[in-house]
């Protein structure tokens, strides 16, 4: 069975500061990895995905993530955050060719001026 | 341009009164999902359709049912809503092995 652990439930940062949201997963099979963002009262929007290939994945809104197989991690980073990045961020995993997404509990990113 | 559309965005129902939430998609994806998301929690998969095949999660209460009359539409029926069923309900779609696309959700309140 797969599981996802998001190591920080809340991350407060100042505008223009760098940020890293941490995600670790466990699985006995090959997986796909995803980061989704959720703004208040909205659905989830895909930020980026790792399916195969380069371990450094670039997504929308200036975010990127690095897949580290040996550490079973998929941390999300942005070099300079905006106020508008304030949202809930979910890391998720699915089996290769599988259908079900397993989500972490989410990290609330709060960006202040 | 909305690709996964959920109606209504907000639904209020009475304790025990059946309610139906709807989801439609213009992506022609073969898989459709229903998630329940309670406040400050991760989405929890209730069930999904792989084409016409219904797949229920083991811990989804019997109170929750689903219908998929065609590729584009999927419904979530809650037969007798209880106070604990108040949540955001998210519909998502995907094609084999591809990322899921989510609708904006329906927020269900129980009086």
C-alpha cells in the first residue's frame, strides 16, 4: 500500500522569500507523483507531475519539484513566493498505470508582506 | 473553458433528505472519480468509474451511491445525509495513467 507524508502542516513565509514544501512517500511499486494546489472554495489544480524522465520537474506559477528515489521524496520549491501563492498544497501518489490518487494531508502556505 | 463542471457549487439539504450532486466533463476521459473533502483535510476517494465499471472504496458508507449514465456525466447520490456528511465533494476525471482534472467542487451543508 502507498502512503504520503507531508512533513509540515503550515508554512508561513514572507513575500519574495524562497519556500520548500516537503513530501515523502512510501510504495512497493513504481509510482507517479503529483503536486496539487487548492485555493479557498475551489477544486484542486495540478501544479506539476513526475511520470518518468528528468527528476527535476517544472510546473506552473514558477514552482518546481525534485524526485529523489533513494530518499523517496518529492519536495516542492519556489525561489520567490508571491502573496497570491497563499493556498493549500497537496502531494499525491499513484501507482504507474493505476487510477487511484493517495493524497498527503496538505500543507497550508501563508505568504505575508 | 471549464472542463469538469460540478453543479451546484453550494447545496443545502435537510438531515435525512436525499440529495444528488452532478458532474459533467468535456474531456472525454474514461475515468471519473468522486472525492469527499472535509474541512482542513485531504480529499478522500469515495469511488470511481473506469469506463462503465464501478469501483467502490472499502470504507465508503452504503449511504453513498453513484451513477454514470454516459461518458460525460456522473452523479453522487446521498440517500440519507447525516450531519457528518457535510463536506466539499470533488469530482475528477482522467485518462489512463494521466493526471486527474478536478472540478471546483460542491459544498454540501446539512441542516
